[in-house]
C-alpha cells in the first residue's frame, strides 16, 4: 500500500468505479469524471483509507454506504458543496488531494487496494506501536490473573459455606502459593 500509483491506474480505477457504483451525490460522480480527465490533477490525487490530518481532502460515498455523501475539507474548513470543491481543485491544481471512498466491500476490493496509498500525515511510530502492544498484553495478563484470583477466592468462600474441609484446604494451598509469589 505504500507505493506510488500511476496516472493510468488511477484513471482506470475511476472508470471502473463509476461504472459499478452510484454515488449518493450525482455531482460527485461528475467531479470524479473531471478528475480522471486531467493528468495534472490525477498526479496530485491520492486514494487513502483515512483522510485525517491532510490539508485537502474529499470523502465520497456510494448509495450502498451509510457514510456522509460528500465532504470537502481544505485547511480545516469543511463543506458539503461539490461545486465549491470543483472550483478549488480547478484553481489549485498543484495541491495534493486525498480521497476517501466509501462503498460496499471496499475492504476486500482488489481494484481499490491497487490504487490505495498511505496517508503521509498519519504518524506510525513502530517503536510506539510495539510498546502499546506490550502494554495491552500486560493489562490483559493482569486482568486474567485478577479474575483467576477472584474466582479462587469465591471457591474458597463456597467451600467454607458448605463446610467442605478437604476442598477448603486444597484451595487455601493455592491461595498461599499466590501470596508467596507476590513477595
């Protein structure tokens, strides 16, 4: 996914997409057609999973999606007017444009995966991801251990309640081992 997608691949994908899906806003389909007809714009166009943190983006959704029909964002200003987006794109063809497409089966669509790029503004620090993963694992281990201790404590109480001395002694030994391991 972290690759450069050619102009022809983007153009082919847009044609494929428009032939198979109907956008919630018909004007958005026209805008996509316009983008595919201009190689300079296609050079600056990027399909991404997530449009957060970029200065200029569009979200386009098909009728089979429950997402926002159309959203254009530039420098933290958000609008739902396709015409405004068109004028901005036409006036500033040198600016990168990041597009998030929402349609049925997008996660498993090989045509979409072929043109998908990584949003360069998303900060993925592998060391931080690894530390977070380790932290999550430690929390999970702690939660499991606490559950086991509470369950053992409950079973000891139950053995006392029914006056089952053998079970009580056996479970108490387990409890003592847990206490000793904490030292």
